[in-house]
């Protein structure tokens, strides 16, 4: 053990630990505090004015009520038995006593430095500043916070008698509260923020409040958290730039055909059905990361469905409308543009769930144009659905439906906030600290530009998805009703390539694996490294991550994984070999507009509508 550091002395001859936290120019600091208050007033006005005009209606009470109900169920277990309650309190107080003893030992210059009561989790970047360990005050705050967070998580983990959904929600809410109250989020309890505020005489707070006011105004009364500098990006100019033409447009979708770059192409065209919860250009961020461009280079004639960003006109557009006016319309356009009646199809996330439901329906209707289906991180069975399930139970779905009934859609900011909350420690609080306390503009980042480009959800479609998939699991049970028919995944007998990603928190690899058993034909299950986005958008040239193959997805998932073969790099080339094994006949390249009139250049108009 080493000797405890002296927190009152500076290293390398710099200012002492105390001097770093003393305001040098009180007059200038006071002036900046006045300017900060002025900007805070503008932020408050940006928040209140839309509410006074009736343009924004808050539904804060509903999630708060759900959180209170969830914590009440948790507390019933711990408070229902005095002995159990005493044991829980004793564990917490024991942790605090260790923190207190460590603090006393650390301020003793002759004492050995003690071991921390709790270490931050691996990858936790909040406590990297040296003062979190060197300064007795900040070290005490950090340790007390970590002890409390660990204790709260253990209450959820060890509570008996909770159903899995309630436990999942309790864990989620504990994480939200824990992330929100972290000492790293407050100026007086974060040494780095404290020093920056003192060094700049509060100018960082002036800039931060100005940015806060701008972001609330940009969200029309709701905070639109700035995660990147969006100004350098323009869709069609330096993002989503793969050349092509819009060849069809319906009320819910535009169909894009991309220009070929090879003299010959695979006879079967490729139709991509992306999610409408986000925009399709995640598959075409830039030339280096573009799956669309890469597929074209491999000889695919690529078509993409670009979904409408719905408004009040689309409130009644349901799941079947998205099949008829999106996917089936896309098949019609592909056939019209190429003359081909055999197509390879890809569905990504909820776009894949729609594709699976459509395949089951079209099989009954005798439409067999899709000859192979590829699913990217797609759930067709929701028994072990990912973290989004925390937002789905009867009460919460009913609340969402009430909210959507007012305008005919769910605001895009609501869905974006839900996704951000799943990883609030990465996608919310670091930006709150950086933007509104440090007063620093975030850096340009194309992925975060896409992440912020949220979309609205048509009321009928979103309600159908939540109820039939997350709540009732009707698709895998064979009880989903579409167009007067009861559809079954067993009717899908075409070859399926089912891609999961190892760290996916939205469509877990286990959930995708178990979903494979419901298809009626051969399934090639592949698990890629990384998560829901990075694991899918992983071009071979990047030489990143890995993927696993292991034969038929049957039996226990962990047993399959233990026996699977690990391959370094991107799964894209493996998928291409699989596609060519289905049919590798090639024909002369097809150019958009050769057989039909085009409606404009890619990426079209629907994708450019922002909320």
C-alpha cells in the first residue's frame, strides 16, 4: 500500500488543490452569473411559451406514476419483513462506514492509502479526472455514490417474487435515477466542472445556458439534446450520397433504385426494407460505411424503401398499409423496373419484423416473388425482447395510444428520448454536462447526426406493433391477423439469413436465435460482434469485430455459441456468399429509368423531412 496523497498540495508546482477552486475575479464571475440567469430565462421562456399556447401537452405524470408503482412493488418485498429491511439497511450503512473510514484514512498524511469501497465499472468515464481519487472531498462523494448505486441495484437483483417485467422496469428506473444524481453531473460536485467554472469565471455556464435555450427552442418546447454538430451534414450532399433515382412514391414510402457500378449484376434484384423508427441512410452514411454502396459493388441491383415521416394525415395507416403501400409496392416497382419476378429481400429491425409478417401473408395470398429473406437484428418472437420492453405493458401502451390520438402520431422526440434513455449514461448525461455545463459544442459525427434525425410514428401502425408484437407476441404464436387472415411464420419456407449482434440491447442475440425456430424453411443464423448498429454497419475494409457461424439454430443458444466458429472481420462477405449460393446468375446491369419514368434523384424527398 502506498502513502495517502496530500490533497492540499499541488503537483508539478501548479496551484494548490484549494486554489484551483477559488474564484480569482469575483466581479467578472458575478457579471457572468447575471448573464447566465438571463440565458436561463430565455430557456424557461422557450419551454413555457408553447405550453401556454397549447402547442405542447406534457404527459410527465404517466411515466412517474409507473416508476412509483414499480418501486412500490420492489419495496413491498424489502419492507414486508422487518428482518429483511434491517439487513438491507445494514448493508448500506456498512458501505457508508467503509467510505467514511477510508476518507479519514486518506486525510491522514501518515496513513497507508486504503482500497476503495467500490470501483467504477469498466468503461465508466465519469470519474477519470485525477481529483476524483486525489481530493478527499470528491473521492468521498464518488465512493458514497457508487456504494449507494450498487446497493440499489442489489435490491432489485435480490428481490424475490418479482415477475421479470417488473424486475426489468425496476432495474431500468434505478439506472435512470442513479445516472441522473451522479456527482459528475453537478458543478459543485464535479472537480473538472468546478475548475473550468472557476477558471473561466463562469463563462462556460453562460455558453451552456445559451445552448440550452437554443435546444429547447429547436425542440419547440421540449429539449432536443444536441449530440453532435449537425451543421456540416446535408442529406444527399455528404451523407446518403450513393447515386440513384426515386422510381416510385406512395403515401407511406418512396422506392429508390441505385445506379449500378458493374457491367453485370445478379439476376435477382435486392429490395431493402429498413426500419421506419429511424431513417434508411444508416445503411448509406458515407461511401466508406455504406452497405448499399458495397452491395452495388458486389453486383446487386439495389432498391430501398424510404419511409414517410408521418404526420396527422397518416394516423390511420396501420401495419397492413405499410405492407401494401411500402413493401408490396416496392416489389411492384422492382418488377416494373427490372422485369424480374424473383427478388432477394432484406429487413432491418422493425423493418424485418414487417418483412416477416408480410412474407407470411403473401405466402397465403400466392405472392412468391421474394425468394430469399435476410433479417438484420430482427425479432419475430418477443419472449426475450430487448430493453425497449421496459416501456411496454398495458398501462404504458394505453398511455402512448392516448397521446397519439391527439395528433395521429407519436412525436419523433418521444421515440428518440426512449432510445437515448436505454443508454442514458452514454447518450444523455455526457452531453448534458458537455453542452450545458462546460458550454462546449459537440463535435461533428455522422452517426449521431443520423441518431438525432428522429421520425414520427403513425398512430395505427405503432399501436399495432406494440400490441401484436411486444404485448401479445402474436407473430410467433401464429395468431397475428392481417387482411382477414391469420398468418403463420411456418408458411415462410424460403431460405432465411438471420443476423444477430452479440451486444444488441434492442434485439438481443438470444431473442433473434429463438425466433429462428418459427420459420418453415432453412435458416442460417449468424451472430456478429458489437451492437445493433455497429455490428450491422461493419464494412470489410474496416477489419473490425468478428462473427460466429454454427449451423442450424436449434437447441440451447449458449450451446450453439460454444460450438460456433469465430471468424475475424465483417459478416458482409459471408452474407454475399450465401446470397450467391441461392442464385448467382448474372445479367447486364440495369440503370434506373431505362424501363420507367423516374421521380427525382436519390435519396428522395421523404428522407429529408425532419422533426
